[in-house]
C-alpha cells in the first residue's frame, strides 16, 4: 500500500466535477438540474469530505456512486443540455470515477502472500465500481428500530448460551442435520438470451432447531419455505453436474445466468448446470430488494439464511445423485463462495469446489460494511462483535474442517477487492492448507474481465469434472 495522504489531490477532481455538474445543469433548466442534482451533490460532498475527513471510506464511496450515476445520466442529459455539455459532464464523471478509485487504491492495505498492487487507470476504475456498490448497499440497508436492536442483542445472547450447551460451538458440524434429497420437483420452462432453462421449485422443508432463538420468526418468512433453482440441462443427467451458488443481492435468473456464464459452462464443458437461489434472495426475498434481511445487525436471520442454504444445497445434491449424477462440483461467487466453502465441510463426495472471490467471515463484513448508523444503535444496546463471531461459528467455513481433499479445492480472489478484503480470503487459503489459488490484480465485481480467472476455473472443472 502506498503512503496514505491526509488530503488526497484526487479529491479536487471530485469537487470540480460536482461543481460543474450542478452549475451546467442548473443553467439549462429545472428538469436538467433535477437529473444532475444527485450525482453532482454526491461528487461535491465526497470531494469536500475527502479533503476534510480523509480516513472515512464512506466518503470516497459516495463519490464513486455519484460518478457512476453521472456516467449513466450524461446521455439522457444530452437532450436537455446539448451534446457538448453532456460530453463535458460525461468526461468529468469518468475522471471523478477514476479519482475515487485511486483514493481507495491508496487506502487498500497490503496482504502477506498477495502481490503488491500497481496503480493503473484500469485498477482505479475497478475499485471505484466496488466502492459504488458498497455505497448503494449502505443506502438501502434499513435502520433498525430500538425494539429491533434490543431483540438482536437478546436473541444473540440466548443463541450463544444454547449453542454452547448443545456442543455446537465446540463441534460446529454437529449443528447441521443431514437432510433427505428432494423428490417431486416442479419445473417450468423459461428462456433468457436465446437459451432455454428451467425454473425448479420444491418445498424446502427447513426449520431451525427446536428452541433456537428466532425460529418462529424465520418460519414466518413465507417466501423462504420453497426452494428455487435455475437449471440448464445438458441432456444426459449422468453427465457431470455443476452447482453454481450466487452472491449477495443476486438470485434473479438473468443476473445469475449471466454472472456464471451458465450457458457456456453447459455447452463448452458438457455440464448440467444447477443454480439454486439462496434464502431471502430472488423469488425467496422478503423485502423490496433481493437479499433484504440478510446483511446487518440481525445475526440470527443471517445464521438461519446460511443454515437453510446448506440444507437446501444438500437436498439438491441428493436430487442430482438420485438421477445418476455421480460427479458433482460446487462453484460459488462472493457470498456463494462462502457457502460453497462451507458445503465442502459437509459433503466429502464433491468432485471439486471452487470458491470465487469468497466471503469468509460474516461478522467481520458486518462490522466493516454494515453501516455505522446500524451498528451504532445495535452496539448501544449491547451488540458484541465477539459474541456474533462465536454464534456464527456453526456456519463458518473457517470453523469447520473441509472434507473435500486439498487437490479438489480451488480459490480465485481479487488483490484489490473492496467488498471482501484480500486478508479475509487469505484466511481461507491458510485454513484450506494450500488449495489451488489464483490472485488477479483487480476488484470484486470485475472478476469476469480477467482472463486468468477463466483459465483457473476451466482448469478446476476439467480436473474435477472431466
């Protein structure tokens, strides 16, 4: 990491972009100003904030979000401001986007075992994309009420006591009950981007343990009662299968099929590709947005999400094997990488496991990205990070021993990742004792733009599922 600058000079690019955006749009008319207000205000506030509060990551992230909005809104503004003005606004937004990423690059810590980052325009842009996403996440996370904050603390304390008494904290694998395979699975034909796929649906059957805190509330989330998955069949069910596990805020077919390049996995590698939907996501969501309710101070809902995800995945694996699918691999991205790594601790028969840009420590991510406004209320009511870490041990891939042999464990990760810091992934690398690991010099959201990732994934699939 480069030396941190108290007042980064790149902040002036954000200030200038914000001023010009607001001034140029306001001179054109009320509608243009309305369109330019949010990106311009974010850019200006972020630039000034970076000069005054240089060590708060939320400040530079808001600048990245403002710049991204500017890039998206510059084209429609052309009809109101004229092409020349719109082009100027687009160029300024692009420069601010790179500047915000450059500030974060300077603040990204180095990680032992990971190659030092070399500054570049591309890397700054990739980091800014991560930061814009984090700023969006922070904006849409709900503020807990005082009663909710008190419940979070109470349930967490009750869970710690119960889990310790039943031996689950000492032996986390014993927390998980081996479920039966799915049987009668409903299928609906669908199509996306010229490719046919199936939407599978079946009753999950998951329930938290008796007396487990939050059990009745979780069972009241009606959309989570059914398990959903997208399926691209190869045609021969005895061909190898790959179970692709999506990340946080995903769970919609167009997003999942695109992110995993599912059609290519089927056509190039001859695989049957199953993409299960995690609880609280996609058609299983309980809020306005996919993933609402998972990330935040409600540790028990987070735990139940992951516990049900593993329950459902093991039932999907049983369903696949009942059809003659003898060779099955698991491939997860981000939160899905976390879940795939946990699955590798509970299913020794997996032909390979690929943890892509994997989260590894949910409690740490909550305290790093969960929103200061949320954590401030929760901690004032007694929420403790150490207690959250202990309770979440039962669904942590760092607390369970992997059952899949080392030569069948694969990881790829980003050295400049802003969502899942490289140090987090390095903990999984060490815990897995030498998995085949590929580090690419980039950020979280842009893994698909790095050729080395594709080669690493292809090597994993050919080795495990050929």
